[in-house]
């Protein structure tokens, strides 16, 4: 005969629900949130460095292309020199050389505009010994013989001096390469700092869960399983931080581009555009940001796994854990 009390107790006792598996590394800890912020800052700095390197490289390439397409001939005033006739003579001499596409005389009004930032408006060029310029457009695929042009000018118009900007091009290339090298070195240091931060964070997480890890390891849990748990945890942290830092960097680039486009007519924007272009990093820059984001996330996961495997190896080696 069934005991009614036992039946009531059995009916009142809820069925034992299956316990939910808890991760080895707890999510949402204070240390984890701080690591997300650190990785976001590191990724932001890495993306800014990459964007600056891309901007300098593209701007230097633009400068080099513009300078290599043109040369200038400066005609200095001299006693008894008919400036206008000398300019026409220089133009005719230069046009005869193969590799010269065009030779254009910079007129008096254009020369006055070039000097207006430093001198008063309405400048009379006859009052000052101001040199005049002839702009020579060069065929980049087949440049002219500059030595022959200089010899011809020295014979016909001694006051004329050709400047092919080779010195400026060499300095520009050297400056761009140095800047790119410094940027790459800075990017490497930031990534190295990120790796070290993840190492310390992983060791801290393992120290807080050391007993659980050792129990799992000694009861037969494979090192690959334990390492995969840490890898998954830190991959998520790295992805969150890297995505936040990359998005912040993209917003900064967009803001600079917007500011540059809205202030094109101001002197400050003109000077900045002359030095750095329009602050647009282009498609290559944005793809670089995406690569940095993915690289930081992968580095975070790989670093945590290597750290866990090394820790478990120290446990297996007698005497290593006490050292």
C-alpha cells in the first residue's frame, strides 16, 4: 500500500534539472572587462599608426609623382637683360629637347600671386629684382637630357638656371622610408605590448582558477581541452576589444576627412592639405584596419593558448611548479 505522505513529498519535490556546464574561465569578470579596454586602446593606437604610415606613404608618392613630372627654370634679373625676351628664348630652347612635353611661362600676375603671402598686394615686379619662372612638363617615361638643357641655357641665357628637383625627390623618398620604418617599428612595439598584456592576464586568470585547472588536469582532462577553453575565452575578449578599437580609429579617420573637406578654403586646411593631402587613408588603409583587428584577436587567442600549455607542462614536470 502506498504511503500518502510519501506520494505528497514526491509530488512536491521538483525533478532534478540538469546542471548547466560552467566555463573554466568565468566570463564578465572585472579583469576581463579591463583587458577588453586595454586591447581596445592598443588596437586603436595600432590602427592610428597604420593610418599615419599609409597617409605619409600615399602623400609622399603623390609628391614624388608631381615633382617628377615637372622641372622649373629660374631666370634671374640682370643688368641689361630683357626679361620677357629671355623667358621666350628659354621656352623655345627647352621645347626643342625630346622628352619635354610643354614649357609654360609663369606670367607676371601669377608670379605676383605666388609672392602675395609674403609681400603686399598690388606688387609691382619692376620695383624688385624678382626672378621669373618657366614650368617644364616632362615625359616621365622618357625624361630629357637635363645636362644638355643646362648647357644650352648657359650658352644662350646665362641668367637661367634649371632645377629638376632631383635633390628634393631623394630627400622625399628618404623621409618617407624613414617615417614608414618608424611607424612599422611602433606598430610592432604596440603589438608586443598587447601580447605581454594578454600573457599577464592569462596567468592571472589561471592563478584564480589554478585549483580547478590542476584537478581537471590530474583527473585526465587533456591539455588541448583546457587550452581550448582559455583560447575561446580570450578570443572573445580580443575580438571585442579589437573591434571597439578599430571602430574608434575608423571614426577618427572619417572625422579628419570630414573636417578637411569642410575647411578646404581656410589657410590652415590648405597648409594641412599641402602636407598630408585630404586626410583620406583610402581603401588600403581601411583594409589595414580590418587586418589589425583580426590580427589582434588571433594574437590574443594564440598567446593565451601558448601560456596555458606552458603552465600545464610545468605541472607535469616534477619540481618545476615549486621553483
